[in-house]
C-alpha cells in the first residue's frame, strides 16, 4: 500500500519540521521570515510542506519561493 506524503502541515507540525518551538515559528511567520499559511475551507490554517522542506534543505536560498 502506498502511503501518501502530506502536502500541508499544521502550525505545530510546521514548527516541529523546522525544529523550533511553536511560539518562535509563529513570530518568524509574523515577521515575514517564514512563509505565510494558506486557509483551506475557511477554517484550516496550513503551511506548504514543500516550502518548509525547501527551507530546511537550504533550497529556499535559490529564490524559488516568495512570501
């Protein structure tokens, strides 16, 4: 059985992916140092796993993402 990889992450999961406390993650998002979330269905606030992985790997330095 193929396991699907998530494409979006909650705030808690996003912070965990970048190995930082939620409060620090939230502060960096508000400051513009990390990408802003998308809202799905008017109630689910999520971050792109692809963007978070690109930040973690250093790919984001290539300017492939804008926020």
